[in-house]
């Protein structure tokens, strides 16, 4: 197992072949589920059509036909408690996208329990659509007695586009431990201004320190060991005489003019704040917080993951996110001095994470396990999944995949490279077409020339898995040259770059490129746990 590494591939296979038993301290997962779809669609019986369960970078689709084999495996070889619960849900709900999702999650939850240490914790992030069913699976997998909390994260203040229903403004995070001995660090939130003004109404003479007077009497009157005379008054006190003397010597007991003990001074600057509860309404979603939007629609705010990591792990702990997406969990782990492992099934997500981490932590060394390292690996990826090959190749070229790309409808544009063309803020664009098939000839070059003309682009690059033929090179040469007055250089308008070129560190002849991706803010690695003053303002009930 390699920590501080990203793994490309199906997390079920990565878990089984790379992550040892009881090796992880904390797991966070936010498995994608298309809860925006109609319930009538999600729960509709699925049969007959050929399809597979799959997750892609910006869409999540689970179909029963792809999950049926996994379901049968769980019924025959899965843990009895999990199989029994899964069978009940499938028989009750039918064969549909929801039960496909639950089936694919069940087998992964079993593996996640295996890799979790005895004192480890797991946080499963979900929304109300699938949350109740996942709670049943979590009970079956980790045991109902190891359930700790159902955390409500209030994402929005209101939803104005909801008709005939209450606005959906929260997510659910299910918190379980492998055993009762799970790691725990109590977190606090600072007291609200309203609370401070209502209760911390006294100011110490001379220092002006703000404080409140806490009761020093014991509510239980039957405490002989705490009943004694203090300063001429016999009462049932909160503390022993020895402790009372210590507080007196520290000057935190307040007396009336007659010597009656009025109370214990609790200073505002000594207060730990409010203990964190299971409703988190103080962490805003990306777009309303300081987090930079990386263009990934499931991106979670960094503060959310920091809170989870601080509560249930210590520095040096190993944190695993098996559905890593844009990498908020591994970002938080790196920032808080934890080790981490991120897994995702798309190269697009891997690429976003790698850039995010290198932006936030300059000089960081990141290992990606499972991506092609040589030409044979690239050929294998192209044969297995041409779209994953395309995303990987575009990343190596440092080109941005076309946003909103739909399979088969890219109109010849797989990626784009932007560059500064002329002052003050004019940018040129370079079209990239990726070809991973065997039969690529001059037609592909001519098509690219037509796309460049149609899109009004400055240049075009044909990124080919195979060595171009001499006819292809001649066709590219007929594209002429692109002349840039600002850079005082000319560049071949149509260029052919091979994957082998990229792997050898060679690229296209281009003007200086504009940054293709949103940039994550640079971080300073945290050396200590979160302090009281790092947390957001919150309300405390007296």
C-alpha cells in the first residue's frame, strides 16, 4: 500500500488488491448518486436493456443489469448480515437504479470494513434519497451498536425552485466506528455574539476580562462529603474543600461584601466554547465559502472535511477516500498532516486532484497508481476505455477536456489549449483531437483542419496513439503556418503529436499556454490541531 498516492481504477478492485486488512484509520466517502432524477425513474423496474453500472466524472448512473451479477455474488458469498439486509431491500423495492446502487455499495462497504483499523471510523456522505437505505446497509456491515451519529449538514439556507414540497437544504453524513474504541477529539465552536452578550455580562476590575458567574452550589443536597462551612456559610458545594481552596487561591471565586460566596468566575477567554453537535449549519457550500470552485459539481468545502478529520483522527493517521472526485478529503489530509489514499474511476478526476494538490502544496510528490507509464500501458487503456484514454492523454498534453462533452457528439473537439495571443487580454485557442484507434490516416488530419477553420481556432493538434504515416504528415504540412506578432514567432498550424512523444517529454510547438484549470489556493500545512479560534461562530444553548 502506498500512502499519499492516487489510485486510478474501480475502487472495489483497488481495495481488494492494494489495501491490506486493518490498515486505515479514517474513511470518508461521498459515493455519487443521481438524486436529482425523478423518483418515478429511480424506482422504475429495470430489465432487458443491456447496460452496465458505471460512474463517470460528472454524471453517476447505476443500472440493475450491471449490478445483477454482484447481487448474486453477495447472496452466495457475502457476509450473512449484509446479504440478508440487501435481499430484503431488493425484494421490497425491485430491480431498479436504487437497488443497483445499494448492491454496488454493499460489496464496497464490506471491503471498507475490512481495511478499517479496529479503532478506525467511517463517515458516509449521502443525501436524503439514498441515505435511509445506506443506513440499513451500514448497520448490517459495521453493526448497529457502532453507529455514532447521523450528522446533518445544512448546505443551503433555502431552495426557491422547489414546488409542492419542502425545500431540500441538507445532506446526511453517517458516522460509524469499527469498534467502541474509535479515535475521538472533542471539537468546539466559539460562542455566538448573542450568547456572549446575554451571559458574559461581568467585567473584571483592572483587567476588563469578561466573565460570567457560575453557580457553586450542588443541586444534589444529599452529599455529606461536599457539605461543609466555607467562609462562615455551610452549604452543599460543587467541589471538595481542597478544590474550593485551589479556586480561592486562584482568585476566581467572587464574594459579596458580607463574605457570602456568590459564584465562580468563568472567563470568556478561557471558555472552550460550545461542544460541536450533530447539526452543522456553519459550513457554507462551495460558491458561498472561501473555497475556489474547481469546476467539479460534487466538490465539498474544505472546512467540512477538516472537521471530520480533526474529530476522528490524529496527525500521521491514514485517511482513505474511495470516491475521491476532486480530492477535498486528500487536500484536508495533506493540510492537517495526515497520510492519505485517494481512489477514483476516471482520469478526469485524477487529473483534477493532481493539479489541486500541486497548486495547494508546491513541491509535493504525488504517485498515481494505475495510469499508463509507457506506450504499452497507453495502448491497454485505449483498448479498454477510449474515453478514459482520451482524458489521460489530454492531461499529459496539458489540454482541457471540452466541458459538457457527450459521447459521440464532440464535433471533432476533444480538448482545448488556450494561450495569450496579444495584449491587453486577447487569447487564442488550439483545438485538440485525440485518436486512439488503429486506422488513423490523412482523413483525420483533414477533418482536424476543417474543425480548426470552423471553430475559428489558431491551431490544431492531432494527438495520436500510433505513429503517423507519411501521408498524414504531408497533409498536416498543407495547413500552413500560424504567425503570432506578439511573440514574433511562427508555428505549424496543424501538428501531429504521438503519445510516445508525450511520454518522452516531447510536445507540440506552441506559444506560452494559458492556465487551463481553476487554481487551488496555496496552503500552509497545519502543524497543530484546530484551535477554538479557527472554528466558525456558533450558537450555544444555556
